[in-house]
C-alpha cells in the first residue's frame, strides 16, 4: 500500500523542464460561505505573493503560480523532496452565481480571498 502511495506521489509531483508551463500539482484549499460571501484559503508556503495569479472564469476561481525548486546548482545532493515544486494551478468551483473579488491577502504562507456574490 505504501509503495502504491509513493508511486502515485511520483506520478503527480513530476519534475522536469520539458513542460514547465504545464501545471504539476494542486495546493489544498478551504472554502467557507457566509451569506453572499465566500472565503477561500489556499496553502502556498514558499510561493512569493507577487507571483500569484488569481482570476475568475465561468464560475471558477483560478489560482496559479510557480514554487521554484530549492536546488541552486547541479552539485546539490537532494536527499528528500516531499513538498511539491514547479508550476501549479488550482481551479476551484464556486457556488453558483457571479462573484467579485473583495479582498486578497497573503498571510503566513496562505492566500486568503474574500469574494461577494453579485
């Protein structure tokens, strides 16, 4: 069972330069709704706030960026990489309706978004 889990992890968290623009992983999210507002928290430790892209498209909230590998040169010996790196994109289905982004903050490695239904 453990071997299967490790194989799946390798399958989803691939490294390489051939398809650098293609999303490689998805960060975990929390979604909470309060009346006509929706709050979304996206776990993005190690991602620079200025590199995060947020947009809405047809009922989806789309968050994307790149978490660069911490390897600085070819002589680096990697003993273990469990945190996913590379390009990510998370498509989050919102409750039905049209939304306006009211607030965007990056606090302690979490992107916090507040949206209101129009």
